[in-house]
């Protein structure tokens, strides 16, 4: 049991530490990051219940609906809800890169509990594969969601567009991820380039968010600074 718990928790903590340490200015309070992580962890159980009801009521009748609605939309909406309605207004959310820290926190909280449950069900031999695919993909969905939430808070214009993208882009990518797994017999041939693209996109958002935070910290009095890029 200890081995499964360790294997289930380690990837999430490693990825969270990686993105947390990239905050080169004032690091977010550990207590706030932990609360966000735990909020994501607790989401697993109501989402599993809703998914069970959808399956029982035969609401999922195709691979497309399963990938984009039952997994992509449902999971990303709840993570987005936590991020926007509990973290967005917090005083510690005071620079664009903070959105990525909190987006990754809520996503990896969810991914970590999900990972532990899967490893208990399937066995510890699946730990490496799950670390490389589901856990890291959740982290990158959180990066992208958090990037756009940061744009909503600190941009002078187009906030409605950034708010829409903060939910739509992670939902679309998450749906594509699950659709590849569910639809293709030789799914690794499609998943490898998809994950390379996802890492490229996520790290590009990290770089942009850090640049926006640098700009804001160099010009802290200009609250209407044009941060749209």
C-alpha cells in the first residue's frame, strides 16, 4: 500500500514543485497552494459520481461524448470553477504567473487522487505510464487554464475572450487526449506527438506568463498596462 501511495503522489508533487519554483518573484503561500491542491483532490469524488450516473442512465453512447463531455468538459469545468470562484479574487493572486501556479495546483490535486485510485485498481506496474500521460497532461491543462485566468485578471481589455479561452482550450485539449486513447487501436502513434505538442504549448504559456509578471513587477504602478500578447 505504501508503494502505491508513494507512486501515486510522487508525480503530482514533482510537477507541482517544478511549476511552483518557476515563480521567480514572490512565491505563493504554501498554505494557499495546498488548499487549492486539496480542492482539486476533493473534486474527484463528485465527478466520479456524476460520471457513474451518466453511464447508468446511458447518457454516454459514443466515444466522442465520453471523451469530450464525460471527461473533458466535466473535469475541466469543475477545475475552472474552483480556480475562478475561489482563487481569482484572493489577495495572493497578484501577478499573471500566479494563475499558472494555482491552475496546476487544482489540476494536480485532481490528478493525484485519480492516479492513486487507478494504481490501486490496476497495479503499481502502471505507475510510470500514468505519470507520463494522465498526470502530466492534467498539469499542462492546468498551466493553460491558469495562464488564461491570469490574462483575465491582469489584462486591460478582452477579458471576456480570455475567460472563454480559460475553459474552452483545456476542455478541447482534454477531450482530444481522451478521444485518442478511446478511439485508436494504436493510440501511442497519435499520443506521442500530441503530448509533445501539449508540452510545447504549456511551456510556451509558462514563458509568456513569466514575461508578463516581469513586466508587471517592473512597472507596478501602471494598472492598465497592455498585457495582451
